[in-house]
């Protein structure tokens, strides 16, 4: 009896540590779950700016990013307008033709503190008097320093003893499509109007009112309207990248500005000479198509050239030996596939300097040396 009782007690004693271990594990797991839940709950509770507790909501990265970018864009435009708008002027002109008085207006931008103003030639063409007004209402007269119809640019001098706020010209060669473009002007008489967009393309060509081709034109989708002509197109740094000149009527977002590098060249030429110096050869030219057989035989890559219809008597081309019927294919190694190519090559640097001309005559390629004279 005693042995049996002892054996039963020993068995119960042996089971006790096992039961305690099982209970300990269960309690540990339960506590772990509770603590984990508390930590998770605490993690997803945040304090707002006032110090009160508020439920955490997950951010929306795309929406927050877009809002941030739009704020940065808006701030950039506002900053540029604050800096450049004081340099933008409203150009008003008065003219008289056939006894009738006419008025017109456009925009301009001051590019030096002593009052040099860039605008479009077509804004001041035929003007007998010119006046400028700023956004703060200040008005003063202006006189024409010089103009260049070939690039549709003109330079004015503000007649005021005060030093004016001005905008700097940027290097338009550094422009890239997609950059911010901001136009400031006076469209339809609404002064200090701002529109913004991007650079759509660079290196475009555009016909001026006199038929000449303007090179290195900047295309933008920043809205331009009548009255914007002559105003600045500026970048996000507040520097002038172009002088607004034209839109294509009936098209959406096709607006153009003469590049700032062209404007700077015209400005320096007018200040130095009163006009932009260009060379001429003394020819009447026309566009001609080159036959495929001649192109293949002579190794020419261009499909067209310049046909010489007539020559100025005693002019540079006639003196050099060219005759009517010759076909001009190159000047100084640059192909002349269109009449505009001749004007492009004959800049101020080539006036009174020898220029190598390649000509086709009776199917043969000939070389001549021409000394262009300055265009009157």
C-alpha cells in the first residue's frame, strides 16, 4: 500500500514541471501578442502641430509631390515677375500718313540702366513720336537709335535722367526645349500681363515683314497676343532669352521670339554703326533645283542652289567674273541652297573681305573670289 501511494505521488510530481512549462509558454505568447498590438497601435498614432492626438493617415506621395512642384513653379514665376516687370515698358507710337493720324502700341524691355530699350521694328515702324510708360504709371518720351527690319528689332533710348530698372540678356545658345518661359508685356492694352509656358523648340526660322529670314528664333507656348510684340521672354533666372515678335494666327501655342543672342548682336551693331552692317554681292537671284544627274556627277549633297538672273553693273559679283545664268552652290564652303543662305553668310565680318564662291557654269564647277561691299 505504501509503495503504491509513493508511486502515484511520484508520477504527479513528475508531471508538475511539464504543466508549468506549458502554462509559461502560453502566458508568454499571450503577452507578446498584447504588447505587439499596443506597439502597433502606438506607432500609428501621431501628434498634430497643436500637440493633440490624431489618427495617422498614410501619405499620398504623388499628390504631395505634385503640390510641392506646383508651389515651386508658382514661386519661380512670381519671383521672376517681381524682378523683371519693372524693366518692361508699354511702347506707344503716333504716326501720320496721308494726312491721317494713327496710333499704335506694343511692348519693350529696358536692357541698360541708362535707358536703352529693345522692341520690335514693326511696333515703331513709321512712328513720328514714341512714348514709354512703366507699370507704376511713370511716362517719358523715347527716341529711335536704330532699327533692323531683317530681324524685326529696334533700339530706343528713354528720355529720362533717372536710372531705370533693367533686365539682363541671357545666352540663348544654352536654351533647351522644356525650360520655363515667361512672357511679360501689354497685350491688347492690358499692362503688365504675364503668361508662362515652356520652350517648345529652338533654332527655328521665321520670315520678317520685309521677307528676310530671321534665324535662331525661339518657339514657345507661352501665350502672346497683339501688344506683346517687343516684350521680353525670360527664363526662370529672370534673364531675357528672347524678344517676343510673332504668333501664328489660328494656331494654339505657336509663338515666337527673336533669340537674345541675335538681339544682343543687333544692339551692339546699332550702337556702333547706327544700323546692322551686312554685305552684298550685287546679284538678282532665284531658287533653282539641281538635276539629280548633276548632283551625282559633281558629288553635291544639296538638292537646290541659287540661280543668278542678273548682276549689278560694276558690282562685286560682276567684277569677280560671274555672269547671268551661273548657279551659285557655295560661299566660303557653306552650301547656298536658298537665297537666305547668301544673306546669312554675308555678315559684317565679310564686308570688303575675299569670299570663295563655287559656281556651276555649263555643267562645270568653277571657283571665284568675290569681295562683298556693304549694303546701303
